[in-house]
C-alpha cells in the first residue's frame, strides 16, 4: 500500500464523525409535526407574558399618578412652612423715597362710562335734494333758422321770405312765357266756342286770311283771355306764371296784402290795353323807367 493512496476515516459509531446520517422524508415530517404544537404553545405563552407585563406597567403608572395627586391635594390643604432655627435678621439698606420723584407725573385715569363720552350718532335717513326753481329766470328761446329751399322749387307770395326788391322796367323772358300761356288758353276757349256754335275750324282759319271781322274777333278773344289771366293771377298770387318763374312781381309786399290791390291791377291792365298793349312797355324801355307805375301806383319789381 502506497503512502499517497487515498484513505477515508470512518467513525466507529453511526452518531459520531463528520458525516451525519441522512434522514428520510418520513422522519422529517414526523419531526415537523412534533415541533408545530411546541412552537404554537411557546408563541401563545409569549403573548400572554407580554400582556401581563403591559398590565403590570399600567398598574404601576396608575398607582404612581394616584399617589402624586393625593400628595398635591394634601399640600394645598395643609401648607407647611419650614422654619429654620438659625435665621439671621439683617437691617435693610436705606432707600430714597420715590414720592418726590414721581410727584410731578400726573396719574392717567381711564375714562369713565358716564363722563366725557362722545355723542352717539344715530343713522338718519338721507333725504334727496330737490331742485328748486329759481324765479325770474327764463330759458333761452330757440333761434329760428329758416329752412333752405332746395333747387328747382318756388315759394308763393304768402310764404315767401322777405327779399330785397329792385325796380324793373320790363322783362322779355317773363312776357314771352306769359304770351305762350295766354295763346294756349285762347285756343282752348276757341275750341270750346266752335263746339258750341258748330262752326268748323278750317273755315275759321280761312277767314283769318281774308275776313277782317274774323281777325278782329280773334284779337279780342286773345286780349280778353290775356286780361283774365293777368288780373286773376296777379290778384291772388301777386305775379303771373312768367313773373314767378323769373323772380318778378307787381307791387311790393304791403301792396299785395292790401284790399285795393286787385283794383290797382285791373286799372293797370286796362291802361295797357287802351294804349295799345305794346306802347307803354316800349316807352318804358326807352326811358328806362316804368311809366305805368306813375299812372297806376303799381311798380314792377325784380327780386334780388
């Protein structure tokens, strides 16, 4: 046998040595079953011991608290003063009187409830101020501003604003427009007359070329319509259609409003017809003055 050969030391008995005998599964289970009730019993005993220790600690604390409370009540009821045998009486140091130093200081007393109290302010309802009318003061009147007349419109003699009037002699434009209006009205009257008499219009035109009486009758019809047109228009409106169109009028505003104005218009119209209709207008153009105004009192005016 070689010295270096491996060898194994085995114990004499099975319970000794380095190697332990391997327990079987059945033995392990039985051992566990034996240990479980021991552990539960030990645990229950440990909990009971902890509870007992807590209860004993609480008892000790309660007893100590009760004793301290009893001692404190006894001390309050029966105070004891410890008197020492060796008490030394020492004379105090001299002190200055404090009355002189604080004599000048006035003592501040708290305010009493019944003296020098501020007045109580009660809440009174606020009455709104009323605006009083100041006598002898008038409101300013509104300033009247005349409305502007749009272009292309005309006013009548009654509501026309006061304008400056300038004396005029004659107006060809207004006379031409009035002649056209009178001619149209004369034709209307002629047609009405022919319908009433039953005379044909063609025969009237033939008679105007050769018959003197027909010419005179037509002239008289035209003059009659002219007088009717001028007198009616000037009496009611102060001007004819031509004069209204070109801002002319017969007489001033005071004469137009007077009661004798239609009589003056009639007298002027008759005077012009008697003098030959065109005589006085031609003389007025020559002398640059309205000659008919000196005879009738009605002046021909132009609005500025």
